[in-house]
C-alpha cells in the first residue's frame, strides 16, 4: 500500500499549473509509472498528486507546417514506438522508444514523464540518505558502482535513466512548457541538471511548470539516425550503455552529427568530441574508431564500472559503421 | 446438505470452496471498511481535490460490468481488483512494475495493475483474467496455456495470459521475435518460457481460425 496523498485531476492546463504550484509537496502524475515507483520505495513523500491524464490536448502528435513534428507530452512511449511517420522520419526516436522498459510500461509511460524520470541508482531508490535525497554523501562513489557514470560525475554519480532523451537530443528537440508565468520554449539540452550545478535536482523546471509538448525540427536532407542500447539482461532493463546517433550525410561525408550517450553520465550526454572527430570526414572505419575513442577521452570510471569504456567504444563504432552498410 | 461430488473445485457448484470463501470474505470487507468521508465521483468532477483521508466514489468498467466503488486515492487498481472486488485471478508480485503478475488489459492494452491508481482507471475498459472466460469455458488464450502446459507453479500464469492476450489482440500472428518482446514484461520464476512461447503461438492460431 502506498503512503497516503491527496489527489486531483484537473480538466484544464491552467488549473493543473495552479494545483501544482499551490503545494510544495505536489507531484505531477502523467503515466504514473515513475511516480508510483518512487512513492512505493519511499524515495520521497507526496502530499498531493496532480494528475494531468484528463488533459486530452497533451496527447496529440501533429506534423507542423515547417515540416517538424509536435509530440504532446502525454503521448505514450508505445505510440512513439509504433507511429509510422516517426519511424520513417525519426528512426532514432522510435528505436529508443522500443527499448524503453516493458510492453506494459510503454503503454502507460509518457514522453514527458520519460524526460523527467528520477534516477535509478540503487542507493537513491534504497534506504540510503544519499546526497541527492538531502544527505551528505554519494554512497555509490565508494560503493557498488558497476552501473554508475563514467562521464560527468561530480558529487553524485548516477546515470540518467532515459532512452528517449538522448534520441531527442540527437534530433535537437525543444520543449514547450506551461507555468504560472505563461508559456515558454526550452531547448531539451537545457532541461537536465548536471550534479556539479545541483546534485539534488534533475530538471530545470520551476514550481508549477509542466512540459506540454516536445517539438522536433524537420529532418535535414541526408539525415540518418539510430539508437542502440546494451542492457545487463536481454528482456528489459535500463541502459548499461547506449548511443543515439543523428548524422547528416552528404555523399558519404559527415556534414553534421550528434552523438548522445545513455547509461554514461548523470544527464543525457552529448559528446561534442566525438562529433568533432566525425565532422567533414568520410564515414569509414577510421573515422568511426576515432569518434569512439574521442567519446571516451574524458571518461573517469569508478571502481567497478571501467568495463563501460571499451563497451562504449565498441558500441559507438559499430553503430556508426551500420550507416555505411545502409 | 447437497451432496458434494468432489468432481469440481469451482465456486459455480453448491459447495463452498476455499477460493469462493476468500472472495466472499473480500467482498464483505469492501462494504464495511468505509470510514472516511465520501467525496464526489472522480469521473464526473475530477477537478475537485480528494484529500488523503477521503474516499472517492468511482465507477470502474471491469469485464463489462460497471462496478461502483469507494476508493482512497492511493489504492492501486490491483488492490481494488483483489481486495475490494474479490477478483483474485490478478496476482500480486513485485508491486513495482517489474514482474508482470498483475497484468490486466486497459482499453485492450496490457498494463500493470500495481502501477495504476484505481482513480486513474475510470472511464476505461478493464479486462482481468476472469473476463476472458466464456461462461464456464476457458477463453482461447487460457485454453492454449492449459494445452501447452505453459506453467509450473502457475503463479505468474494469469499475468502471462493477459500479456499474451494483449499482444494477440493487436497482432494475432506475431513472429517469434514479436512474441519474445511482447512477453518480455512478465517474469516466470519456474522458467516455463519455452512452453509459454508455444502457448502464445497456439493461442494466436486459435484466434486466427
């Protein structure tokens, strides 16, 4: 049985924003899979749950007049996985969606919720008063850290759990956010909080703010994209290592690229070093190998997760080379 | 006393079975355990807040029947199905969305009842393992699991069957890979997976014929 909370399901976005803003211990319920898990595990208590599941306007997927795509924040992961237009124009996103959790959770989980997930670190989810939960230290740093970060760690060493966030970053997605001050647009690259900025916060949303939609620009001519994820078990799990790639190709040469890693860092990790290694180069084994090396140039493994470094190198190289075979 | 033939162990007969007794006890509790203040119908007036001490009056569509219930906001659909309605076919496993024992269909799609608040299930069509029966006859997917011996201890079986049913309703002719993916949200501690895969194949064939 979950600890008690009050519950409201507003029928307008404005009311949802007000309800969320009104109480400090109010939490947003979209699909509910992450929230209920956190409440079940006692990660934090919720005084009030504000459900946005009645906001039908947040469920649409619509092609924009500029050729881009607007995805309502309540769109389920399953819809992203199966939508034919997304599969054709943004393969990285449908491939990432297909790798999220289990079929049951994909039916329930939403894209907005997937971006706002709490970390899966076993100390954070367990009965440890860790830094991220308001305590004094990160227990992973000197503890069981085989699934923790190798890049971007500082004070807290989680990995970001989302598969869709790296895919959307590779596509230069932006977010539409509604809040007490009205609407604003936010590049996805500015959503997630690195631990050296604040180890107790995951996202830069203000009190009462709700992500309403995710916008994708029109795919560039020559765009090739993919997502691949390595898990500790075959059926379903969070990423041990993953890579979202979006390459704009011109006659076999890389004109532009995004290389974004999952399972690597406390935030979805864009590797600009890997991108620079590919820039303007013909896509071949040498360029792919160099990009893979560069992606790991700053890696600082912990005691039990050094295996991730060669794993990422192999993964990135293999995935890049698949575009040549195409 | 009517004579107990001992041939069947289901609550349809005149004898009182263990399962029948437990379900009746559960249903009785549902009627007496209302201590909180009664709030408005969530489905109709969702915008008003239900405090943690309140009971919300909701209607759930379960196996085609409208069930009127008083629920606390924190109650999962799983808890309501089993402990308030006596539908004990849906099993309690991990209660954290990892094992699949509590799989039900919501609007025809497989979902974990443990990760769904009962108040969130209003206005949806909920199907549990009991809802797959045709009277006293097993449904096609249930029958296929029986014929293929797709279980050992049987605890995960209702969840496995509901996951299979959800998969086959969308795709009655899945490939082996699609079956593996479609069934990946359900754990079987006994490791009956090869037989489960056979049962899904067999259930698909029954549905197509």
